[in-house]
C-alpha cells in the first residue's frame, strides 16, 4: 500500500507541473486572438470612417507574419490614397500570399494595372477575381472595359452582360453596354440599354 501511495505522489509531482505549464500557453493564445479580433474591429471602424492615419497606426501593431489578407488589402488601399502605387502593389501581392483565393486583392491589382495602361495584366487579375467569386459583377464590368480598350466589342458585350446579370441596378453597366452595342452596329439594343440607364439614373 505504501508503495502505491509513493508512486502516486511521484506521479503527481511529475505530471502536475507539466499540465500547469501547458495550460497558460493555451490561455495566452486565446487572449492573443481576442486582442487581434478587437484590434481588427477597431481598424475597420477607422477605415470605414476615413480615419486612415489611425487605421495605419493600428495595422502597424500587427506583426507582418500575423497580418491576414484583409490587413494587407487595407494597407494597399491606404497606400493608394497616399499616392504610393508601388507600395500598393506590394501590399496586394502580400495579401495574395496570405490567401491565394482572396478575390478582392486580384480585383484591386487589376484596377491598378488598368489605370497604368497594362490591359493584359488587368485582364489576368480581373479573371482571377471572377475565378474565386463567380458573381462579382464589378470584375465582369471591368473586364468589359478592358476589352473596350482593346476594341474587342464582342467580348466587351459578353462581360458587360454578365455584370448586368449579377447586378441589374448599376447604371454604368447599361451605359457601357449601350456604347458596345453601338460599336457592333446594333442600334436597337443600344437604345434599349440606354433607356435602362436613363431609368436607373432618374431614380
């Protein structure tokens, strides 16, 4: 009996400290995640109220290794607002590294390439945005604009039609498809689209 009690005491001395040393690490991780969640909520609040300086300051408190795709996207948006396009592209690339299926990062990269006249790169990124979000109306619309630039009116019409399919309330979609129909010599469809555009603009 004494031997059993002795073994129990030895076992307790060995095992209890190990258990106790593991528990605080779990708690610390949970607390850390809660702090990160609260911080990101505050970051979004600052961003949505256009308080970009405070937003950037809070983002800088998250180590790069722990930033997620949305964190990098917000940093990119702020860089663009501050006229730093190279930084914006870099942050978007980091966003994609954090999540290779993050459609918003591809979409924003497409926008930057379009503005810089790199139409083929813009097309590539808008297509990736659609690949990961197949009902993304604005990516379809921007692809339509890319093909207007390339004077490929049939493909432009296809993408504008898809933009309307997924968002029938956006006036600019109808305006651009009306122009596309005009370039395709289809006056009837051009007038119909322009009529939808005017109706939506009058609301």
